[in-house]
C-alpha cells in the first residue's frame, strides 16, 4: 500500500520506471521519493535495524533516502528527479 496519495496535479505526463524489478510509474516533476512512496509504503530499510524508512528531511540534508539506480549510482531520492525508464532499487537496510 502506498504511503503517499496524490490529491492534485494528476494531469502531468506519466513516466514509467522500474522499482525493485517491477514496473511502476510516476509523474513528470516527481522526485524519486514521491514516485516510490506513491507506489509503496516505504523508501528503504534503516541502516541500523532494517525498519522501514520514508526519508526524514525531504530536502537533501539527512541522507535517509538513499536508493540505487540501474547504472550503479546511489542517489538521494528526495532530491533526484524521476526520469522515464530509470531502474530504482530500494535498499533493505540491516537486520539486527
Ligand atoms: S530525506 Fe533527507 S536527504 Fe533525502
């Protein structure tokens, strides 16, 4: 179940992408964080205990929103815009 629900701006272009190997979609102008959290209930697992995280500062300062892209880059989801066709992988974090 998605953590975020779109209430407005539904008329932007749809951008397909891949999330954890499955097809997903976001809207033109979405950050990766928005695109992921309108499809899923978490962005990644905590580095400390694997608990679900959804970012914290949402402005590129806390590093609580790292995701991996298909080209191997690790980026902050809150400050990276979604591009059509990008492959995004969520990190599970560490389990205790
Ligand atoms: S949520 Fe803090 S850097 Fe992205």
